[in-house]
């Protein structure tokens, strides 16, 4: 379970960019979302080395500041309260930005997960649903493009937001709406950069 973090957003302007003295960086967060486990620059560098991918600047800042998270609306909370707790935890949030370290926090190692994935099984445990590396491991298992990083589960886990890490469209965020998996013809442009996507997230038609 993610450690809760109750931030005050009263001083955050309508845009999601918050400028503060955070190691000389611009803090990039999604207001109203909870957060994932705390991560450091060293953690992110280890991820880059382990997977051979660059974490682009805007997305990197988001991981340092918030490390993913999800938001549950009042109506969704009301609906969730009508079902038993054991059923409730199986229901994914509408939008869940993937976090680093969720599997470890829940007591799972990536080697444990890799054993299942190598056998062609995607772990369905709620504790693993929001882990960035678990999703990336599954993405690589399916031999999807290594230049694309899945960054969020959307629409109750049915679709995904993707970040382009390389090539002429580097930095672009796209929405893939094929429930059977990735297909470039089923991708829809969302924003030219992660920061732009965050800044206008609530105006996105699927938000």
C-alpha cells in the first residue's frame, strides 16, 4: 500500500507546475492524486541502467516529486463503499499513474514477478497493478517497442498512456485504446510532452 501523503494544493495555481526550491528543480505533480513510495535520483539512475532507457526530464521530475499515484472521485468512492472490501481492492481506479517501488513495498521482488511473466502470465495482484517496472517487464515480454514507456493505466485499467522515449516523436504522450494490446494504429496523440499532459490533464477528454 502506498504511504499516504496529504499535500495542500491551495497555493498551486490552475496549472500543475509548481516552482519551488526542490534541489533546484521545478516540481511537477498531479493535484488530487495520491503518491507512490519516495524515490531518489539514485533510484531513477538505477532504473535507467537496468532497463537501458532514458527517463525524460519532465517525467523524471514527476517521479521524484510524486512517483505516480491515483485519484478517486467522490462518486467512485461512494460506489466502492457499496461492495465488500475484498472485492473493492480488486477494482482499479479510473486513472493510475504507475509508480516505482510498489512491488517492493508490498513484499514482492522483481525476480518473483519475472518468473510469472516469463511463463506468459501477467500478475493480477492489486499490489502489483500500479508498479512501473512490472508494467515495463510485461511490455518487453510482449516485444512491444522499447522506445515506448507505459506510464499510466487509464479507464479502470483497460487502456494506457504511453511516453515516447526516442525518435522524432521523443517526449510525446499518446493514449492507446486497444484492450488487446499495443498497436500504433490505435494510438491517439495526447500531448507533445509529459509536462504539457500534466498541465492540461483535467481538460483531457478521457479525464
